């Protein structure tokens, strides 16, 4: 609910553990018009992020901040920022956290959801922000082989429609096992391998680069 900082969340965990997929499904379910969603670009500054959020090219960060706050006052939305680690440097990440604190204070508590692989995100917040925003952490654990297999057994049902043939469960399991043994446990990595195999029509995983 608006004004309650218990609605502010930080989803954190390793790459490929389902943070982005969960966010996208949640936004789709609740209605895209209720969200201000942005995936941070590589090397972005706070100014660049604000330009993307507001779709404005104002030269100063102060003017962009004013524009964003006015937008949220007129049309409240849930702010969702994905891939925070891509911010240019620690200074820009700290500036972003300060900006979010200011936005939350001045827009009657527009809920904020962040997604990141940075486990010590609180180090980038000022003490005031820690109290005001009160982010609730949600930890995404790495998948085990059986979890990866279950995910991709379901997902690859769509491959048959797209590519004209299906992927058998043994091949899915081999891809999941290969990724897990490599110390990744990333759903993205399994997807990359399966797509590459489909493109080459070659499921000999140990020869796929």
C-alpha cells in the first residue's frame, strides 16, 4: 500500500536465479500500466537512468528528478529497477539510492522494487535511507539440477511450436547437469546452451562452445 515502506523490496541473488523472470511475470499479471519498469543499462549514471524513466532529455539531474516526482504524484506507479549492478560505479549507485529515498518521501511512498546481484546493497544507502525506505530483502537461491530440469521441461514445450521439434528430457537433464557441474546453476546458461543446440541441431553438449 502507498506510504508503507514494508512494500519496498530488494530481490537479490546470483545471475540466472529467476529474479527478472519473476518481476516480468508479476508485472504482466498485475498490469503494466501500474509499473514504472526499467532494466539498468551497462555503465549508466543516475542522469541516464532518470532520462530513461522519464523519457526526457533535460540536461540536469535536478530537473529530471523533479519531472519524475511530478509524474509519480499525478500517476502513482510501482518503481521497478532491474540489474542495479550495471550502474557505472559505486558513486552512481549511491546517488541512485539517495534519489530513491527522495522520491519515496515526496511521492507519498511510491513502492520500490529493486533487483540486483549486489548482496551488500545497504552499504550504498545513507542512514536516513535505511530507515525511510526499509527495504525487505528477498533472497533467490541458486537452482539445483532437478529444479533446472523442472523449469526447462516446462519451458521447452514452447520450443516444439517454434522450431518444429521437441527436446527430449534426457537432453534437458544433460544441459542442466553440465551447467550445475560448471558451478553456475544459472537458468540463463541452460537456456543459452539449449538455444545453441537447437540452432545447430546438435545435442552433444560437451562439444558445444
